[in-house]
């Protein structure tokens, strides 16, 4: 056999193994009891919706707006190396499914000046900040220097609005969020540190009402590139939800 041909065969075989290995590494691997909401390959299961752009619309105007946002979605959201990437613009990545009580895991990596978040049941939000920003006394209720993982859209100084601890990792590193939502109660852990402990998540759309029973998960885009991966969910049944709330009440006494 020609040596050059043999060498080429070996190189191609090696490249094939590398490709298979990389493809396998990109496949989501949810923990036990969880399932993946992002397949690491395409936008299946997700669509574009910024509710702030449609909340005041009705009838055909609203239908047209929602259709346009779905059409815009793939212009700003792409899949790269198993990551869900956004360029900082466009409608939010929204799950086709709706969820009630749940445990949610996600990793994100963003850039300086970031302002993003995760909407639960279509409601803002578990906040993602650039924690390097300095406190601005002209905007005293906006406190990015305290870090990500708080319920920013709660009323100022309400429990859970600001994170209990600064847990953000430096830019270039992945951050790991764990969120538990039971009823209107929210718990958040960022990089293994608890930032919100059993706080009521207020209904931003109508503070006189509780959160809706169900709604989509939404990944907000707000002017800065952000990447997401390992997006997993575990739905919490009624009996488990009741146990969680009972145990929390017992601890409060």
C-alpha cells in the first residue's frame, strides 16, 4: 500500500474519532430525574417571545406581533458547539412547554455590561448582572454590584430581590444556576451558594395577583452576548411540593 495513502487514511480516521468525540461531548447529560430542554443541536422546543413587546396589544395586532417574534428568533439565537448563543438582541428564548412547580438547572456565560435573566412561568425574573458595575446613587434600587441570582423584579427591598451573597464567577467562566419554584415561592443557588431562600416571587404583570399556575421558561436577552448550556428541568409533583412547603414552614418556627 502507498505510504502516502496509508498516512491519509490514518489522519482521516483520527479526525473522524475526534469529530465523534466532540459530538458526543456536546450531547446533554441531565442528572438523574431531570430531562433536557435543549438538545445541543438546534432550536427545537424553543421560540422567540419578548412579552414586553406584546403585553399591551390585543387581537390581530397581538397575533401579528407574536408571529413576527417567532420569525425573528433564529436571527439572533444560534447553536454553537452545543451552546445556545444569543447576540444580545431579539426576542427571548421561550420554551414551547409550560411549567408549574419545578427544579431548573442551567449554565450561562456572559460579557461585561450584561443584563439578562430567567423568567419563570413567563414572569421576570431571576436576575443575571455584570457584578463589576459600581453602585449608582442616582439609581439606588438598581444594585448589580451585589451580584446575580436575585429576584430583581420584586418590589425594592422585598425579600429575595437582592441576592444574599455575591456568587458570580469571573467573565469567561461558566456560571451554574439551580432554581426551585413551588407555588409562588422561589429558591436560587448560584455556583453552589444560596442567593434566594424561600422568597415570594411577585407577579410583575399584576402585583395584586399571585404567579400564574403555569407558564414558559424564558431566557432573556438584553444588550449583551450570552451563552447557555446544560438546560435541565425536573417537574415537582403535588405531594413533593406539599412536603417542601411544610418543611419550610417548620423551619421558620
